[in-house]
C-alpha cells in the first residue's frame, strides 16, 4: 500500500469548517488508495496565545516548560481532525509526538529529529487504520520530555515522516498555491512554477520562506522526498501547486527560474583595513558572536597593505554591528580607517540550476540592470545564483526588468 | 521529607494572575518544608471550549479522540504553573498524565485509576525538584492512549496522588471556603464546619458536590487521605477550610452536622401492585435500564395481596419513567392499578455520624417539621441520615427549621 504524507498549516485548520475541508482532501487521497499520514499545525492564533502566556509568565522561560505548553495546540487539532475523518467513516486516529514516538535530541524549543520508529503506526495501518493524524512540530526528548522543533517545525515533521515511511510524496497544504518565479505583488507576470529543484528552492528562500521552511527543504533534499506545495483553498487537480524535487526529475527548465529579493538590507564597508592573514576571521568572528546575520561579503584588492571589506546585513542590525566593530577596534583586534554604512540598499537575485551549464547569465543580468540605469553596488555569485545589492528605491524596477529579461513568464525558454 | 498534595480547580487558575496567586500558596508550603505535588485543572472555560469543538465535529464522538483533545487544557495550566514557580526560584517541573505515568483502565472519558508508580517523581524529588505540577483529570490507558477520568477527575487525581505518595494531606483549593452546615443562601445561620467525617461528606453530596466530587471522597475514605477543602481567594490560616477526615479524628461533633436538600424531585406511586416475590426487581430493573436515577424507595404494607410502591426520581425524568413503567405493564412484566406522579416535591435530609449513638434524632426532626406545619410524604433512613420528601414550596422553611432545631449554628451541641 502506498503511503502519502499531507501537511496542513495553521490557516488550513483555523476553524472546524476548514478542518472539514482539509479532511475532504484527505478522504480523496484515501479513495485513491493511499494510507495517509496527516501532519497538522495548531489552529491559527492558538500557538501565539500559548506563547504569549509563557512570555508573560516567565520572560526567560525554561524551554522545557515552554515546549510542554506550546505543543498542546497541535494536539487539539490532531484529535479534531481524527474525529472529522471518523465522521466521514474513515478509520483515523490521532498521534501525539511521544506516542509515535518522534524522537528528538534534548534541544528544547529547537529540537532536531533523531529517529521516527515506524512500528507503532505500521501496526495500526496493518490493523485497518487508513489515516494517522500526527500533531506536528513536536517530539520527545531522550529524557521523556516533550520537545518542539522550532520555526518551520511542522513542515519538517511532515518531510521527516515522508522519509521514515517511504511516502510517495509529501503534500504541504498552505495558504498560497505554489512557488512563483517572483513575488506576484511586484509583477503581474510572475508565473507559478510546476516544478522546482531542491537547490533552487533553497536559494529562493527569500521568496520561498513564505511557502516552505528552508529546513524542511534541506531534509527533503537529503532523503529525496518529493515535496508538493499547494493551496488548501483552491481547486484541486493533478497539476495543482509546485513540486519541489530532485533536479533530474525536471525535464525542461528555464536557465533562470526565479527572481528573489530582500528589501531591508544594509551595506557596511570598513575602509583601510590592514590586509593580513586572519583579518576576515578577526572581523567576522565578533560579528557572529554578536548575532549579526552577515550575508554577502566582498573584499577589494589590496593597495599598500590596506584593503576595503564590505558586507551586507539586515538593516535593523546595523547599530549592533557598528558597536561590535567599534568594540573590536578598541580592544585592538584589528585596525581600519573608516566605517561606512549604507542603510538604503536591497538585494536582488536570479536563481536557476540551468545557469550551471549556460554561460553569459551574469552578463545578461547586468545588461538588463544597466538598461534601466540601476547601479550595482555589490555582486556575489554561487553556482546557481547571482545576487546584487542596489539602491532600495530601484528594487521593484530591477525585479521586473530581470523577470522580463529572462522571460520568466514563459515556460522552458531563455 | 513530608509530601503535600495541593489541587487547584479551574477558577483558581483562570488567568495568569490567579496562577501566580496559587503559586504563592504553593511557595508557602515549600517554605514550610514540604515537597509538593500540585494538581491543576484547565483554565476555566477552556475545557468547555474543547468539549464544544468535539461535539460540533462529531456528535457521537470516539471517546479516545475526545480524551486526546480535552486533556490538553490541563497540560497548558501545568506548564504555566511550573514556569510561575520557577520565576519564584522554586525548582518545579510539569508532568502530563502519561509522563508520571498515571495508569488507568481503557474506559475513555470515564477511566478508573489503576496505579500511580512513584519512581519517576521520586527520582526528581531526590534530584532537588521541590514541586511536581501534574495535569489533573488525565492518565494513560494500557494501549498507550490518553484517557480522562470524567466528572470530578481532577479532585480524584489529587486524592490518588496523596494516597500513592503517602502525603500528609490533600488540600483542594476551590472557589468556596469550605463545607457548610447547609446552603448559606437558604439560611444566614449556616456555619462552616472545621471538620467533617468522610461518611457525612458522602451523605451531604447534594451540598458537597459543589465542593468535592463524591468519587474523590470515596477514594480518600478508602485510603484514609486527609482532605482539606479551602478557598483560593480568601485569607489563609491553619484553620482555613474544612478538613474531611476519618471519624476518629473528630473529637467533638454535633449529632447532626448538616442539612442537605434536593429541590427538583418527583414522587411516583404505583397503586395496587400485586405483592409477590420479585415484584421490586420487576419494577426497578426496567427503570434502571431506562437510566432513571431512582433515589428513595418505600413499599407500603400489603392489603389483600396488593401493595403500593413509591419512589422518587429527578423531576425531569418523570416522563421517561412513566413510559418505562407503562411499557413494562404492557409487556406483562407486572400489574398495577394506577400510577400517580407528584412533581412538586423536594427532599430534605439531616446528616450526622453522631446519630448512630443518639436516639431520638428522627423524632426531633419530625417534630421540628410538624411545628412548621410541613407535611412529610415519604421517609427513608440510613445509619447517619434521615431524609424526607415534602412539598417543594416548604423546602427553604424546612431547611431553616431543621438548622435551628439541631442548633447547627453552634459547635458541639445538640
């Protein structure tokens, strides 16, 4: 019997009516001959209520108790979903993390999945259970305490179950209908992708984070779990949503598959840094310790034993980054002339596995930006992504220009 | 180290402020040198919300899923209480039923406690834990499913923990400040009892049910657990509340300790029933099958092979009882002349373990009622209780008269 994993997020189970709607989708897959593992989130708003109570009770809370409280939201949905399916005469049963058991390490609040033994669910499937409704986002620690998996935990739960139970697919039902070539709010030409490679999905994180948590995509890539993202609210057909899968399952692809952006970036430059071995570590070590999310890093050529070091970070971390750098300078960790911060930049990236085998993608990108008179401030490249920092005011223009330049509104061209 | 069990009901943990207030009472007991097991209910209103969702989803729900959903309310309170205690620098930890484990049978929705192994909590107490906050009302079945204990389950949980851990006392914090000689709404002379025997508490169920569930009192009596009922909201001192304990711990007692009442009773009489062996079983068997809560039963002397059989039941079950009786007659189970229902009666009882050794209590009661011209319709007696059915309109008058006649406003008299 083939196994299918279906995951429903908070907005998809926000009310009893929506749970019923989700259950109908589950029923259809049971009718298609699948044994189904359904992963559910808490009804939307419930987790925030619980987190609010914890924070109000204890600002520096014990993460073990946080987990015990916060995990209860998913348990409620799991029971209600099982009851809803039973009302439709589908043999269903709810499972809390510890009952499966979904074994994690002891890192409360952000636990890592270690193992999902399949024996308990397998035995029930063999007994006639058609649907196991599993509370997402939670597991059990080696000490027998409830753990939660942290941000994106329910998506990660779903992928981990798909891997453990060798599921044919993991369908993530959410409130968007798939992954787009870019943000449809920026250009109406944005097109839903039918398929996207794991690697592209990861590089499109800034677009994709609204759709799928990075962590679940990494896990899916590692275990080669076919992930489908689709809407709980739209009409259903075989091509609904976007399939996130291995590169070799994508027959025809654009060289560039998406244009991503990140609006609130800052560019910081240390002018006149002494150019010596270990200088990068001396600069970026303290920044990491200060919790600064350094993204792009560029080092200019050296002149007279001095160089310029430029990096980008979220604009709301600039003050903290500045303090870290001044402190490091004061402590004698390194020398530099001047620190310049440009707080009005944005990052725009083109992403595509096709660019590995196609030359000229960068040149095509830079020309498109030049044609719109958009000045490029920093460039970084990876195998399947080219990113530039530009003035924030040109961000929408740049995204539209690149979407046009690579003809992303069409399939299998450019 | 002495162990103490403290139980807080839904209104006592309804908000974060009230949880904090309850935690202060726990802190005081820790300072007194106790290791404390706290049993908590769901925040008030939460269980009703969950039950409402279950009923709306599935009117004839699977009790296993009902339990999985409904038990989550207590889990939230347990975690929040543990966090609150930690904020007060008291080493505390939450425990869900399955973690203890509190082992029950598999009767979902109304499970019976089978065993509470003490090893897990004992090990943590030995490690320095001062307070174990246990989610009330729930346990785990032999199949590894969550069970709930049904009505009064949290009180029963508390008493069972007190028995298992050999606690010096089980304090039940609630929204009333103890057990009264009668309902203070009926007479301002009603006096809070400092102590009451288990047996009296059980017979006063109609008064006491607002305070303590019968089931928890039965369990306390069986294991001789000292139960104290007291208010979460009032001032605290050593004599706060009412201690429910074994008879031999009550030095001085009134002959009568309480006047109970039940307002909505009905009296039903079968006139001219054939008087033969087995007739009572023939009448009351079908009534039990129909779910009628028959309370008092009186059989008159027989005349000419016929007798009258009278019983009382809740007034809202009269129609169902009538149908059951007519059906039994139609099926030839037994014969009778006429069925008379009086739907305007109430039951008033006096209760006291002292009446075992005192003659004349019944006579004193009947005289007090006669002096107020209250006509007695049915009488039943047990070792420590005398109950009468009277016209409902005289109920308050009768309660007041009996409270006065036995001088219940005074201690250790009559």
